[in-house]
C-alpha cells in the first residue's frame, strides 16, 4: 500500500511517517500543496493523508484540484481545524474522511484500513482468496485456517496481489506498492519476497507470468 503524506509540520510528519512504515505502508512525504499536486499527477497512490494548513497551496485547494481533475484517490484529511463547518467543508469538498488533530495513531490506522477496503468495494475487514486469508489489521495470514507468520514486506507484497486477484502485477508495480522514495530496493528484492511467500503458503499460491509479473489466481 502506497500512501502520500502531505504535511508541513516536521514533527507530525516524522511521527506519522514512522508509524505508517511500522504498519507496513510505503510512505512518500511532501511538505506543501504544490508538491502534493505534482506528485499526485505523476504517481498512483492508494491513499492520501492531507493536512489543510499548507504552504504554497492550501489543502482545500489541493483537494479541489484533485477532484476537478477526476482523480478519485481516497483522501483522509488530518487537520487541527476542528470546527463543524471546517469538517463539513472538507467532506463536501471531496475528502473521504476527516480526522482532527491531535489524533491517536491507532484510530488513524483503522480509518485508513476502512477507506482502503471501501475503495475496493468490500465491507469485510479481511482480504481472502480461496483458502488464503489476510487480515490488514493484525497482518496475520492463514491458509485453510492455519496461521502463517509474515514479515512486513511479505505482508505488503501479498496484500498488493490479493487486492487484485487475477491481475498480473509487474516488478515495478510491486516495488512501487512496497517501497517509499527513500527506501533502498535491492534489484531482486521482489523475487526474494515471492520465494519466501511461496515457501510459507505453498508454491501454487503465487503464479509467475514469465517476463510480465506475478499474480494470485482468482479462487473459484
Ligand atoms: Ca499544517
């Protein structure tokens, strides 16, 4: 899951970025509204965390520009503006959710999971495909009910594949979903993770389409 954090306060930005990384998100962080729009025009994100009081272009204007451009990325506003009319304006302006600062990290993470599953058209908290189940809240996987322990990166990769069963994801796409800007990626990192996941979940779980990428077949 790749997240864009738009936040000009260095302390809040650092805390949120670290917490999201600890929760296995790939996080990119920009500090003003103009950079947010440039980045969102160039790259695809699963979710945007948007502060409102931002240098150069205000968060509400960023939101408006995104929606005017028909960019439907889920946006969760994080703002100290706590008046009812601010929250109403944010939601009516195209935000999918609005969390007032200061907030508790566990609530932010839960709201992010809720937005993500709604975007995928699911109300169920777990991702499942046949015998395989992955719980984004606990990061636990199970196959035929038997629990399987995954590392943070293994979880991220499996989540990316399970979100789109039947779709082939290229190496570049998987790297984009797993690693943020400042994280070093070994050239064969994706292969290592796939190898580890197959060992844990059975070799048939993830299919390789030679020269194209990897997929999880849609269970019948
Ligand atoms: Ca701010």
